[in-house]
C-alpha cells in the first residue's frame, strides 16, 4: 500500500528532537522556527511532558467517555485558571477542525439558525462546516458549498456590521489569520463583532487554534483587548504534538446529554499532554516570554532591508519579503538549517516553541540578513 499522496514533502526525516532542535537521519542539526506548524509550544521532548505522558501510559491510556476521567476535570480547572476564563465550560476534541465544527454546530443548535459570517482569507479546517467557512474554494468538495456563508474582508468593521443579521447563527474569526498571512484582528473589529452579535443574538466564535494557547503573549489574542467571545476554539499548541483540541463554551450555553460527542476526545493521554503543557507554561512563564521576545524579535527583523513588512503578535510572526519567498526559505533550510513556515508567495511564517532560545532568534536574524542583503 502507498500513502495517499496529498503532501509535498521535503527529503528530510527528523528522527530526534529536543527544545527547538531537530536532527535528521544523517545527524544534521536543524533549528525549528515553525514548531511543526504552530504545534510545538513548550519545545520538543520537554522532560516534564515526556515524564507525564510515560507515567500516564504506564497506568491507563484510554477508556471511553462513559466513565470518570479525572485528567479531564484537572485540565478544565487548570485551563480555566491559566486562561482567565474559569466560568467557561470545556468540550474536548482531537483537532482544530473538529473544534470549529463543534463550535459551529453549537451556535446553530443555540440559535436555530443556519447562516454564518466568516472572513476572506480565513482558514478554519477541512471538515464539513469548518471548510465551508474557510475562504479557499480549491479545498472544498461540491457538498461543502451548500452551507450559507457570507465572507467579509478581515478587519472591515462596516462590512461585518452589515453582514451580521437576525438570521446569522455565528460569526467566526481568527484572532490572527495564520494561513491568510499573519494579519492581527483589530480591537475595533472585535468590538464591532461583539456589539452586532449582542444586537442580533448571533454567536461570536473565536478561532484560537493557531494564535491561541499563549503564542501571542496573552493566553488568547482577544485578551489584548476588551471583548469576550461566546465560543473559543483551540488545538495545535495545546498538546505540544499530542492531538488534542477543545471548545471553551460561555455560560450562556446549556449542555444536554448527547448534544455533542467524540470517541477519542478527552482521552487520558491527550488530557495529560495538555495538562503538562499548561504546567510548563506556568512554571517557565512562557506566555509573557512569548510577548516580550516576540516584540524584540519583530523589531530586529524589521530592520533588515528587503523585508517589506513585519506583522504579528508575540511568537506568531509574518515577514513579508519584497521578493518571492521560495528561494529564501530554501536557502534558510539548506544553508542555514532553519525550518520556517510560509503563507502565500511572499510571507515567511515564524511559529517557534514559546521557549525558543534567544540565541536561535539572533542566528536567524543574521542568516536572513545575509540572504537578503548579501
Ligand atoms: C486557524 C486555524 N483553524 C483551524 C485549523 C485546523 O486545525 P487542524 O489541522 O488541527 O484540523 C487550523 C490549521 O492550520 C488553523 O490554522
């Protein structure tokens, strides 16, 4: 059997990892400034994480959601405290798309409505409702086009106010558009959404899958401002590589047995991984570190000639180059051994672990300068 060939692959196989360092099959060392696509939050193979997961695996790895699983309660309590949202409930899932799928369903159950407002350039995942609110027709199958979605330009206050009506079930927005090229939602945009949702009884869903879990320097990006969404979705950095996601649900939603469900969501290992991530984030004060290091790094990067714009917040950074990004990323990887991400034809995406070493960030600035300036 062959693998279904949907991913363009590098000819590199990392076989060992520690912190922000990867080693391939030839022993070549790389620095990971991509965090395996914003997933590695506390660094690869963090000793606390490895210990916690190994201990749990030696006790019990899985049982269904029909029994008591105290790791789930521990996670809900800890996540509520660390995120500053103790009054929200938690529904646990396995991925970002599944989190958004369930959030959209909850909004529709709650309002009895079917229409959704989303943003141009948005990415929310590849399952049915999540891909319908994603602004990329090339990844939608014919059956995904049946849903009622209105796309408005990201950060366009007037457009979002007009689009949200008494028929809208939900508005879904990323705090920082990731796939769309690292664009940060403005406070005015958040405020307009909140106000209009309150006027029309619409549910405000904040997709924090990529920008959440401390990456921006706040636990969630909307916490840089004054608004509170009704549903908040999270995944990626939540498990540091173990598949786990969640929907944080405001008290206005009432749970009912059977309303939502999943076999694997909230399993012992996933909860243990997420608990270990939160413990390390608290102990190593990684959220505030992400905030101040990100600011320093963005300043240093913006001083490099050849970079048209530096965008982002904390350790979610987009570098829009004046020239096409492909050859530059290739040189960063092959000559300087840095893994980076990309968005579109001109933007490098940096999504490192929140405890990435300052020395790695300095080396990257110098490597990029040498490639862009010569
Ligand atoms: C903002 C956002 N939402 C949702 C998703 C989907 O997450 P997953 O790939 O875990 O389904 C992604 C993935 O890149 C994302 O960036």
